[in-house]
C-alpha cells in the first residue's frame, strides 16, 4: 500500500475512533458494562472514561504502528478497536 492510501486509512480510523469515543461519553451510562455473564446480567463494569479509553488507545496505538511499519496485522487490530466500541454500545444499549 502506498503512503497516501496508508495515510487516508489511518486518518479515517482515527476520526471514527474519536467520534465513537465522543458519542460514548454523551450517550452511555456512567458505569458501563464491559462483560456480560451467561444469564445476561452485568459481569464487569468500568467507569465510563476508562471503559472508553481502552478501545481508543488500542485503535490509536495500532493505527500509528500501521502507519509507521505497514504491517497488515496492525491495521486489523486497530479495526478491532473500532469493533470493541460498537460492541460496547451494543452491550450498554
């Protein structure tokens, strides 16, 4: 992948991560559920800021590593961070 395409991918992933982080701060309840148990009850809860910073950091760090190294697995892990945001929204709906 050339440098311009790589830069566009990293910027798009970064914008999506920041938008989901901001939406989570506004929309989600204060203790957010990070894991659910087999019966559907809340297993692990975290404060909203910490629970949203984890996928943001995962996305940001691996998007930067993808930009610097160009390894596809770094891109996939940064996309996984976006998926974790979506999963957090789904669990806390």
